[in-house]
């Protein structure tokens, strides 16, 4: 029954609407063990809903729950890992904490585009704080990784981030 309710909720609400989030939240509150054990994608979706509504503590909880689940979808896991870095950034964690989470995403999922994007983002976070030779080295590394990203949206976003980092460094 829980699975059917989840599927119907997803079909009725293809986007992360308030109605969708409330239904997921209610289902999790009443059937948390079933959801956690058999429908981990609901944990990810609930975490994403919470993130989009700026409920960062709850979003972090659900993303961590999703990542700790042994039945998680291998395609969503890199995005959940990256989302933890986004949450750290939005909650004003230290740059080293954010960078660590981004590099962790890359270390765990190095062949995925989101893993590569995370690596590029980590390399550019404190770009302007390094001397020119280190900036040049990072630029070369970033360019190498950018060439391997296949998802055009992620690639363009990473290129934009690179441009902003270089501009911020005064170049």
C-alpha cells in the first residue's frame, strides 16, 4: 500500500510542489521504516523538496538517510552527495567543509558528470586566494575535467563558474 501511495503521489505531482512535499512528509511520518527500507528514492525526493523550500537541516537529514541506505539508486546517489555540499554552502559552513564534501562526491563518483562537476567546483572555490602559478595549474586541471563532462547543462554551468572565478581573481 505504501508503495502504491508513493507511486500515485509521484504521478499526480511530477514537480516538487507543496502538495507533493506534504504527501511525502505525511507518508514518511506514518511509515518511516517501510519508506526507508523499501523506497529510498522517497528519502531523496523528500530531501530535495526540503532543499528547494530552504529547510536545510531537514534536507541534510533526508539526503544522509538516503546515502546510508543500502538500496539506493546508483544514479541518484552522486546528486544526493553533491546536494550535501550545496546545503553546507547555503548554511555558511566553512569553505574547507564545502570543498571536502565536493571532493568526497568526486572521490565516490569520479566517472559521473556530477562528480566531475563537483571536482571543478571544488577547484574553483578559493581560486582567487592562490598565487598565479597555482591559479594556472588549477585552470589547466579544470579545463581537462571540463572536456570530459558530457551533460551540456553541467558543462556550461562549470564553464560559467570558471569564468567567474577567473574574473574574481582579476584576470
